[in-house]
C-alpha cells in the first residue's frame, strides 16, 4: 500500500506502507508525512483534510492530532 498527498500547489512523494494500515501507522504517516505537506501547501492555515474510508482516520486520536494543527 502507498500513501500520497497532493494539493493544487504541492505533490508529495509516495510513502510505502508495510503490512496493514492500523491506527498507529496512520498516526505516524499523518505526523511525518501529511501534516508537513499540508503545512507547506497552506502556511496561512486555510486547509482541509479529506478523509477517506480508512477507519483509523475517524478515530478520536487522529481527530485530536488535526485539531491541534488548526
């Protein structure tokens, strides 16, 4: 599985994910990959994260991470 992120102004490199995605891998990818890319693309804070069907994205731990970033 690969994780990628993109916006109108920034395309990040693919990040390979070993095995199955779980909550802790999801948090690791968000903190190491998604947040830096989102912050670079939208330094003024005008950003949205599009959630997909990955169950870990709807967890309270992940929601808390994104709340802290806004």
